[in-house]
């Protein structure tokens, strides 16, 4: 698509279209209609070959030397000394004395352009040509020369908020129209002095902040807040000053220098609070009051947006026809700032008009493109910030940078917006305006306490350099979907935490007699005082309506396995297996049997860990739970009961499901390991020969990825978290028979005695108690050893948990490749062990029956599982989607429910399609030939009906009385199947 757009533009086939009033209004509707979540997925692609990669700074923030070599005071030098302020930018990052250090940093990044601003008062100390300072001018000549030596083009800003204080004190600053001519003269000098080497000029940075917050709210210099209408007069003068400089350059310098010039406009993005058209119009008006205030005069008609004019009336200055012509069209590209600047934080809600601010750069770029006739857009400032105590590890800054760059890429490739460059902000830490040194925005950390202001690259700098070297995010082989099939005996399943239990057979439980009104509405009316004779018949499994319904729902998915959990506390309420709940046991037996009749293999968990309740029998629940020394033996006895009663139908057992929860203590986990081992050995010795089943436990295993994949320091924290979360239970069973070495050594250095020691007998008991490795996997998280506020920090492990802001969220991150990495971790640690993904699913709004996120999730996660099997050699035996329905597992179901009606979601059909094809077969290849599997009970018809038998008595015209109407559900002469 990129190549096509470039080709068409090159040939001149793009026809300019004049923007209609409020053309950007369609932006919100367009993005609402884009396919979700596919449009939110990360785009692997590259930028155009001539794309501008830049980094930037502002003079007052970094230069320092505020009085050295003849420099005059700026309004910021005065402003930071006013009132109760104690911190100034007098030194900043001392770039004035550290040109070489800055040049080294710029070269290391590999950028093509460097944006910096000129300090007006360093060149003209009192603001006018008569006070010219040669030394100050030479500083910028030297900087530009050194940039040229490393083949980096300068992008020069004439005015970045630091007006010479003399002009403020004598003329009132930008409130005085005289500054238009004075600025033009200053620009003329700069064009003349530096123009041979500068191809991109920015006249004024963020006029919105200058006008509204410098002369309105008083948040920034010069700090004036006396006249609510003054910002509009200031904005008027800023526009005219820019236009004067543009025309000067266009007439006298462009023919020789061939440069381009614009004004840097910054904006928030805003989304509607409601979907109504009125809300969209308020969003449009909000952007008009910030961005359109300056953009519309420059790019459209030389006048202010209609929304501003209608709401502000006479408060807003008017352009004469001559002034409109002078201002209109005075921008060679759209210079856009976005991010943590004051323009995004609107200080108060007055310009939001009841709507909500948002961080979406892509939508802002599309709005600018639509609203202003497809101008070339140069993002001249973009990035985020971290708190001032952060040093070289800045994951938040890095991932916001990734997000904004990724959004710019989508804007080009998918939306067709003409984005020509991106500027990361900023090169180095410095004085952050009204936030002083409280935040840091640099790609390079500055140690303000060292004499030379030592610069050190942050992880965000390394990331940005890598992106520039790759010119974006080129697609790698591991990013592409794979085609292929799973083996013929692959277990396709669906999981549920529990099943619906109704232990009263409903088919024959009603003894009443009814009137059947066949001539009217067909209703059955209960006839009081009459009852049918009792039925002398043993209930059958088919009598349970709940079983019939659930088995049919499972069968419709097309799976060949179903995973569910038993309820220990309900099956053995007294804790004594000699006195089980025989009714519930019979129900589970029937359920398992009916699954087999439907060619679905039951996979049964004996105990499912939940945080809400222990699910232990009452006597154990009140006596230290798992810390009770009797609990493991009691669990083994319970397992024997289940093996004995259900083992004829259940061939895959899970002893403990997800016991490796962070809420479980190490002593509790130790007893759980013993309980699992005792249950496994009980099956192995007493039941395996006769029943031929398999037993293991299922561990929760979300993947843990180093936040900085290029940093070795983050690999160790990721390994440590996996040791503590997965290896904790896996290593004693599948590995050495003891806890992971890294886990023990880490706790030892913390002087922790919490981790129990395996006695020799216990180690022999636990080691090797598995037939397969089962995991529940849902998501991925990032970890780093660096501590940064606003993220979850685990002090004991000394790791910070975070996410990549480009990931799809719901509410946990959707990261398909994490499953492949988790499966490879199992293979790496435990060789060719058979592996089952026992639960994998995503939470989505239960009311969303067209559950596109779950469709996307299942397709991509299963595809990653196929990669693990076909490309990596993981011995993957089965995959189970989680979950069956929303009723039992809210938000995760393949089935939804409205009142009593069961709804089939879109994800169910998609999952069934994958199962029918046994994966993602190669198009055009010979179909996979798998032997058909005979049903377990060859002649059984699970819910076969025998003829209806009843007694009918005619009463009057068209009314029948039915006495005990009976429909027998049988297995047609095969009673052995019940």
C-alpha cells in the first residue's frame, strides 16, 4: 500500500481536494467503523525511504549559560525568579558548554535531523538588531557546522517561548503589534546567517501555549493573567508575525536556499463522551479552539474557525481582507507537536466542552489530513515523560515512544496520510518549563550533579536507534501466520471451571394431570385434584435436562475433549470418602458417560484453586486448610474415590488446577505438591493398569518477557519471575525433585526461610509424578529490574511489572506470541514432555455476541501454538479454549445467555472451523487424511426416542386430557451403556 501511494504521488495522479468546512468531523465515525481488533493489532512495516527521523530540544530547556558571553535575559529568566519560585533554567543541561557531548548523542541515535531552537536574546540581547551579539551567533554556527559533519540536517526554530525580556518590559511582549516587525527583522537575520545550511525552519513553537498560558492562565512565561481576552490578541499577533517571516523567506531566501518554513502547532486529541452528533461537534470545536485557532488561518482561508467565531464573538480579533491574504497559505508543511506538552494537558476542562482527552496520535494525524487538505505532516515533537528520579531505565517513556511511532506508521500505511517525519522529544533531560526538573523527557539521562552534566543513553535511546536503523518495524518470519495442521490425534477441547449441576431428573418427576387446549393456544393447563399413577422406573442419565443441554452445547463446538472440575467439598462434605454425596457422584458419572456417547473425552480436575473459596471439605477448611498434615492424605483418598467411580469414563485427570497462585504460601504449596504426588501414585499403582488413563496437574503460566529485550539486565528478572511462578511447582515434579536453584538462592540472599526443604522421602514421592505438562495461559506481561512509579513493583522479587502500550487490552493484554514462548520454555526445561494447553481465552463484554476480539484471540493464539508444534518441535498434544459459557465463566464464554436463551457467539463458529480443518491447512495442498474414530459405544444412540405412549380422553370439542404423558428416552436395547 505504501509503495502504491508513493508511486501515485510521484506520477502526479493525486488530485488536490479542497477541504469542506468541518471535514475532520468524519474522523471519529471512520475509526469507529474500522475492524476491531484487527485494526488495533501492531503493524509490522517500514516507513518511506526518505522519512525524516529527528530528535529535538528547546534553547531555554538545555542551553544554560543564561548570562554568559553577552546573552540578554529572556522572559523565562525573569519568570523563574518571580513569586515563590526557587528553581530556574540558568544552567539547564549546559548544552552551551557541551556541544560535543550533544553531538555524540545525536550521532549515536542515527537520526537524520536535529531540531533545536535559537535563543533570541543570545543573538539580540535586547531583542533588536542593534544589540547584536557575535559570540552568541557563533555558538549556533558551530552547532550547525558540527551537525553537518555528522550528516545531520538542522531543523531550526526561531522562537521557542523565550522572548527577550526587554521586549516584554518595554513593549508588553506579544500583546503589542510592533512585535510583528521586530520578529520579521530577527527572522531576516537568522535566514541570512544560517540559511545556507538550514532547509527546515519553524518560526514559532506552539503559539497556543504562548498565547493562552503565557498571557491567559499565567502558567508559563511571562505569567500574565489579567485580561481574559488578551490571549486572542496575542494569537493574532503571532499569526501575523509568522506570516511576515514566511513571505520574507519566500521572496528573498527560498530561491537560493530552497528551504521550507512552517509554524509548529500542538494539539491534544479528544474523543466524544457520547455517540451523539452533538458530542462529535463539541470534539471538533475543542480541536478548533486549540489547533484550528492557528491552523485554519494558515492552511484554509486566512480566518479563524467558525466555531471559535460564533462562541467568542467580538472577543476574537478580526482579519482584514488584506491580512487574511497575507496569512493564508503561509506554511510549506504541517508541523505538528503531540504528547506531554502543555497543549495536551489543557490545564482545565474549559476547552474540552464536556468531552474526553485522549492520546491517539493516529486519529489526530488523520483529522489534520482531512481538515487541512492533505498537507505534508512533519511531527516535530512527540514523546512522553517519566518522573525526575528515573535514571537510564525509562520503560514508560520507551513504550509511549513505540506507541506514537507505530501510530504514525499506521497513519501512513493504512490511512494514506502524508507523514514525512517524526521527532522524538527530547534529546536530553532538561528544564521542563512549569514542571521544572520534576519530570524527564530526554532520551539521554543528564546527571545535573556532575560538573560536565554527564549524558548517558537511556533504554528509550537504544530503542529509538534500533527503530531508525530498521526504518520502522519490519516484519520478521516469527510475526507471520503459519500454515499447517496438527496431528490427527490432537486433542481439541473446551474448558470450564465447573459445570451446571441439577441432580433431580426432570423428565418423569411431574405427577400432575393437564388439560391440553389444542383448539385454541395449545397451552397445558394443570388440572387440580388429579394426579397420574407413580412410575416404577429407574432414572436414566438421559433424564437430566442439564446434562442433555450441556453435552449438546459442547458437541456443537466440534471438540473431542471437555475439561471441567469436580467439587471436592460437595462430593465429600464430611471429609470422609466412606460417606460421599452419592447423588452428586451419580450426576458426574452420568455427565462423563454422556460426553463419551457424544464422542467427547472428559478431562476432569479433582481440585480447582479459586481465591474466593478453598473448595476443601468443611472439616479441612476450618483446620488450617492445606497446612493441615492430614489434607494431602485426605486428597489422595478423595482421588481414589473419583478414580474408582468415574475412571471407566475419564482417561485424563488433573489433580490440582492452577495451584501456583501468588496468594498461596510456600508451605501451602509444599503440601499441595505432596497431595498431587499421593494422588498420582494412587492412580499409578491402583488404577492405571485397568483404566489406562493419564494424570498430571495444570499450572497457570502466563508468559513473562523482559521489558527491554535488548538488555541482559532484564533477562534475569524475567527468569526469576518464571522460576517463582511456574518453576515453583514444575521443577519438583518434572525436573530435579526440588525447587528451582534460582528460587532457593534468591530467597537465601533475602534471608528468607519460607521455602520448605524437601525431605528425601518427599523428593522421591514428588519427582516424576506426571504423564503430561498442562498449562493455563491467557496473557503476557513485561518485567524489568528498574523501578518506576505508576507501575506494579514486587519488592520481594525486585521486579516491576508493566505492559507494552501497543498491545490490545481486554482487560489483560492480548499477546499471541507469548503462548509460543511459554510452550518453548516447557520444551527447553523438560525436553520432549507431552504438553496440553488446558485453558486459553480472553475476557470480552458478555453482551458482545459478535465477539470479534475472541475470534481474533483464538485464531492467533492457536496459530502460535501451531508454530510451537511445527517449527519448534514442541510435543503439543492438545489445545482447550476457555470457556464454554458466560453463565459459568462470565465474559469468557463461547456461548452467551440472555435470560434463559443460549446464544451462539461468533467465536464458536470460528473455533469450530479451525477444529474441522485441524489447524490452518496450506491452501491447495492435499487434505489431511485422518482415520475416523469409532464412537465408544458403537450401537448407542445417546438420546434416542422410543414411541410416544399416553392415555387420551376426549372432553368436549377440541380439548384433550392427558394422563401422565410419557416420552421414554432409551438407548434402544443397549442398557449396558447406562
